[in-house]
C-alpha cells in the first residue's frame, strides 16, 4: 500500500480496496487490508452489485484469497443479485473452479459470528482508548446502535 493511501475509500461503484484486491487475487494486499488498524476492512462489504470480496475472489478462482477472507470473517452465505441474469448467486455458485467451491462449501459458517464478535471487541477497545470525552464515547455507541 502506498504511503498515505486512503484504504477506507469507497468508490462510486461501491468498491473498496479490499473488494478490488480480492478480485485481482492480491493475497498480500488482502492480508494487509484485513489487518488495517488491528481490525481491518469489512470482508462483507457489498459493492453496488451486492458482491463481496469473497464473491470477487471466488469468481476469479483465487482460492488462497478465498481461504484468507473466510478466516477473517467473510460470510459465504451472503447472496448477490447478478446484473446480467438477475438471479441470486452465492460465492460458492460463482466460484471459477471446483477447488474454490469446495473450500467455500465446507467452511463452518458459525466461525463467521465468532470472528466478527472478536473484531468488534477489538474495535470497541481501540475506540475506548481514543475517546477524549464522555460525549465522544456516547456518540460512538449511539452510532453503533444504528
């Protein structure tokens, strides 16, 4: 990642650095983006077509990226509306090859909840450390409730 790059940016198509890196199969970049600020970018963020980083990696058969995303809380049950066929597709259904499809199909979905809870705990802990006032703390937790 370039020094000073805004890794949190979402472009007009809803793409993040993570969805694009996953699409291209850039394993080391995906790893870095999943660890930004100790919690990383959301692997379940949907672009304008409803596709996640996991969907993008599976679609292009990047099995190492698929596994890394799953290990970092990507939800294989998220479905997207395909723009061409207007049918719903899952990352497994979009997988380029059988090996990638098998990795997704055999993933224990209960791990997603555990991983997301742990990341949320870390995010809250970092926020607590950064609060300068009770008002900031109150605003943070009000935003979380939305």
